[in-house]
């Protein structure tokens, strides 16, 4: 016995089952040309790249030797721009990119980029050649006290920092004395890892802010060395910034206030009771 397939509606290979002859005027529907879709795909890709650069990560090129050997001239780093949107603030030990606070790069020359370089940097596919940005390590944050004696170690909130893990080999932590300096709130004190070749906070104390950088000038934290491939590495916070008591800059005052408050309240209560009795 044979089956009658005259009513079978199974589409032929290559035929769109959702398309009828009425939809196409009796003609088979042709797929859209790749070349017609290409501008749309490029547009979407550019928008995504721009959004990523603006809100997520951005590539930066290392312009000098001030952060050797952590970062070498010509390295490309990726900078996290997302966490600051959620209230994250620069922390001790982080490597950060920040805008020139004013006067730090007066004599620095920036190359004139061509049109293609401008476009690629605009969408975040290439580091900007026009923006005057710097990259340094955060040594102290708002409320911290930092100092250094010539030939000695950096002292942060009374604790000496062991910086051998990231300082350039042969580089002294302090070739010149400075401080003690109390870092204002919402500002940071930054230094390069190549201390003998870094015009950092130490050399701009005569400017407004006393060499410190406002947090709102910070673009983000450098998290990865992305290029060249043989230099790929992450940029973690060194262990010396995790030592106990380092963040205790305000602790003595706070503890003193906490200890004095019950005593003051007790004396006031005792004085009030005495006056009531009289």
C-alpha cells in the first residue's frame, strides 16, 4: 500500500518554510547580500568597541621608563574603568593611569597622530597619542602619612615598605628625603618603580595639591600587560601593602575618641547627679 503525499507541506531543501509565494510575489526569497549586511556589522562592532572603551577597559601605551621593570617603554596595558563607576577608589600598591593634574607634563612632547590613529584611539583599539596621561604606583591614599629619608625606605603610616619585589634593580627607594606628608582626603601619592627616573609626586610638591593627585583625575587601574605577548602579565598589589597596621593612619585618633567618649559621658552623668542632690 502506498501513501498519498500530494498534501505534504514539507519544504524543499533550501526553501524558507515561513515564506509563502504571496510574501515574495510568487518569486523565491533570496538571502540578503553579505555586502549589504557588512556596514551594519561594522557599525555594531564600532559601537561596542566605543562602549567598552568608555565603561569597561581601555588600552594605554607606556611612554617612558619610569615604571621599569614592572612596565617597559612601549608596553600596552589594559586599564579597568568599570569598578570606579561602582564607587571603587584607588588603593595602596595599585598601578593607576591618571590625567596630568596640571604642570606634570608641561615639557613633554606628544606626537601628532594621523587620522587613522585618531579614529582607532577614539574607539579604544589603540592608545591615545594626544592625551597627556601618566602611569604610577599608588603609595598612599587620603589620610595616610608618607615620608622617606635619603638612602632609606619609604615609611607609610609608621611602617617601612619592603619594595624589593617591584623596584627597578639597583633603584634606591629614596635618593632624596621628603615628608612626612599627610595626604589630603580624596587624593593619592604616587611614585614610579624606577625611582631614579620618575618625575612623580616627590617632584611636584610646589604645585597645588602638594604633589598629590585628585582621585577624580584617575582613569583606572592597570590590570594586565597585554602587549607584547612575551611580556603578558597581571599587575597585582605587592604583599608589602598587606602588612598589619598599615592602614592605621587614623586609628590612634579614632581609638582615643572612642575611649574618651564613655569617660566624658560618665563624668557628665556624675556631675548632673551631684547638682540634683544639691
